C-alpha cells in the first residue's frame, strides 16, 4: 500500500511517497541496503560537524536482538512494530565531544540524519515509521548509553504490506493531513504569513 | 561549484550532492520554488503529527526584511550569508498545542522538516547552508516569538556560485569528512558496531 501526500505545491516524488505505515511485508531488508541507509544518515549536516547521532539496529532474523529492542518501545508501538523486519533506535549526544559544552542542536541534528536515512529508504522502496513512544530509561540501561547521550526515537522499517491487517485498516487508511503553510511560514513577525503565500 | 559526498556505500545523488556552501550566485529564487520547498517541509513526519516547526523567510529583494534577518545571525555567519538570495530562520514549539505538555521531540522534528526542505532545494539545483550560530534572544524579540517557541537555526539558500570568492577558497574547498559508520551504528550495546558492518 502507498499513500502519497496530497501536496498543494509540487514536491519530489520521493518526499510525497514517504509515509509512516504500521504494516509491513514479511520480507527481510538486505544488509547492503541497510548500509546505504546509514551512509545517507552519515552525510547529513550538523552543527560544527559534530554528528551527534547514533543508531542501534536490530533485524528480525536476530530474534534475541529484535525482541530486546522491541521491548524498549511503549506497548502501543510494540503491537504493530513487531511486524517490521527492521527496528532502530536513535540517540543524541547532548554535549560537544571537543569541549563537553551543551549542544542545543543535538536532537535537531539527529532529525536531519533520520530524515536522510528515511529518504534513502523511500528511494529503495522501503517505508519507515518513526516513533516518539519509547522507554528511554530502559534503553539507557539496556544498551549502556553514556550519561551525555539521550535516546531520541525508534524507527520501524520494511517493505510495504500487500494487504493491511483488519485491525489496522482505520489508522492505515485515514487521510494524511497537515497545517496550512500560512500557519507556519512568516516574514514580518509571528503569525504574519509570508507575502509569497498571498 | 559542487562538492559531492565521497560516500563509502551508494546513496541517492540528491543526498550526496547536498552540501552547505558559503558562496552563492547573485540570482533570486522564484517564489514558486520557495513554495515547493516549504511544501516539502510541511509533509515531514512529527511526533503526534504536532508539526512543531516554523519558518521565517526573507528574500534579498525585500531589503528591509533581509537586513533584519541577517542581523539575527552571529557576525561570523553574517559575513558570508549576506551573499545568499534567501535567508530563513527555523523555530520549534516546545509544548504540545493540545495540552501544553513538553514536546521533547520538537527540535528533532524541526530537523526532519528542515532536511525535507533542503532535499527539495537540492533537487531544484539550490544549495542550503544551515546555521546554529544565531542570536536567539534577538530573534525572539524582533519577531515576537511566543514563550513556548524557541529559535532553532538559520538557513542561507541559493544557487551555487560560479566562482568562489578568494577569501572563502580554503573553507569551500576543504574536503568533506564524517565519522565512520562503526562509530555510531551499534547493535549489542554502546560502542559495539552492528554486525552488518563487519
């Protein structure tokens, strides 16, 4: 199943096709492809080229690693993410490596890397569902995260399902919606839409 | 000038070409194209579909708006960003709109939207340079940001320069570098590279 964004202005097919499903095909993702996804993340830009992003990955063939990672999601996400062939956790180093000062852009830059990974995935026929619903303290303890690293998100990833499981139909078929550009593109001041929108 | 990433594993041309220059051609970006960039950002995913991202934009033709935004960058960035035809500021709403609770993914999700915008820009022959070096309190005061919204980054955007100004040669021609995948892709625990890297 695909669910392209109903964009008001033309955007790249790759960006319109990107969507966060809850159902995936029962098909493994080749390691070579996963390497390309991480390579895409690797070349994201970051404040002072700090690259504050980290990824933990578990594939379903490695049952133990997969179950361990799955158990780090909130139960509502476990319910559907268990069907994905690949799980990832992202994390952010909150302090600069060179001087230990706080990096207020750490989470932002993890977002830049995550989106790069997701775009590369979309180009390869994969879909990714990023999740905020994780058990951060469990991740920290289970994987031994350093004090200055915070868990950020989980990502479920795989090829699209041919058929949607019955209990997911409503959520999977719900229309995609976003705010209007007027609500978040300003020029003169807060709440004043940019003139190019008129 | 272009400066594609020397990727170790194949990635999309669009991601490899993305680069953050400091020199731009003296050529305006059509409003229609800017709309597509914002539309790309609009369709980024976010925690609870909160869409915590905001963009302020100033184009060089609007001298007053441009100078005002330029003055919100740190001096080191002003020095080169003044040559870009388009400037943007990004901001993040730190609390969920529906219940005012903290959104710990706000900056992360602004990163997702920013990367979408930058990818759309790259597809259209544009280059974007994202900056952490901004005067956050000046932005807050100048544009009247609400208390629960924090400035995140600035973005300078435009077509690539034909020739690099002499005082920028060193920085613009410096090789691009990143950590190795082994440094940030783990499976068993922190610092233990994922087996797919072996």
